[in-house]
């Protein structure tokens, strides 16, 4: 049996019992998203106009309790911040998640209601509007974004990530490396928080990251290298069977 993945960490061969085939670059040829031609305002989307908006758009079940402290620790240093999450389809799941974050903020003497914003499930157009209006995209530590990160980059959002040991925690890391942005790749959780805080406070640095993303954005979209890599693998397998 074979298991095919994009390039991952050097230790990745230890994570699979199957023979591992590593594809080039991101392992996908991802089409560049088409953004809405008419941009909405924050007011139209129900967002505060005077806040630094940290977008957290992974499915809520991916956020582990061990990392709940990230948000209040950022909020303590960036008091004019809002953290946006998207509600789960289950009200119970959303309620449990908010209860967790409320407790996490309480531990730091902060009120979750002053910082947290739970957006409803959005249609694609409004989802892109949300990305376009946010200031910073916070990748999830335990289960990194793939689609969500590429969509954020399409909207030129600065992405903060901290790669994990396994492939599921390294998607955004790989995307940023391909994009050529390493300044927002953290070495651990504390470093991740430091980067997120700096992006929230340093408008010039945030704009520099956005500008660099804009210039290099096409490097992560429609990349045929991994497709060609997969083709070579298939050809080699067919050749072996002859």
C-alpha cells in the first residue's frame, strides 16, 4: 500500500506504515479564488470599524482547549482587538466553545464578550468579504488550515502559524514557505502569540506582509509542479508493472 503526501517534515517517514511518496511543493494545484468585485464595509458585515480583527475561521471542533489561552494573551496586549470565529452548525457545539473561551478570558481578567465575535455560517461571497475586511488570520495550532489559509492569502491577509509534528499541523507552514514569508512562522506557542501581537500593534509591518503577499501571491496558486510529480510517480508504477 502507498500513502501520497506533499513534502512534509524530515521525520514524516516515521508516521506511516505504508510506503510514503512525497510530492513536490504543496502537493496540489489550487485554483486562485475569484474575489467579489463589490467590496462590503465592516459596518455592512456587522463588524467594528475601530478594532484590529483577528480571523479564526477553522471549524470549531479543531480548536483544542489547551490553546484557548492564546486569545486572551493576545487581547491583553492588543486591547482594541476582536477575535472572529464562525459558528458551528450545532448550537450546542458553539455554546460549548464560547463557554471555554469565556473561562479562558476570565483567567486573564478579561471579558470574552468584549473581544469575541461569533459570525453565522456565511455564503461564499460574504466569507470572502470577511477575509477582505479582517486584519490578521490566526492559523490553528493543532489542525492547520489548508483551504482557509489559501483563501486568506488570496485576500492578502497576514497569516500567523506554528507548525506541528504531523502533516495536519503543517499546511499553513508549507504555504507560507512557498509564498516566501517566514516572519510569521512561529517556533512555539509563545512565539506565535508574540507575532500575533506585533501584527496587531505594528501597522507598518502588517502592511509590509500584505504587500509582499500581493507581489508573490501567484506562487501558491495553480502550481502544476505537484501534478507533474504525481504523473511521474504513476508512470514509474506503470513501468514497474510491465
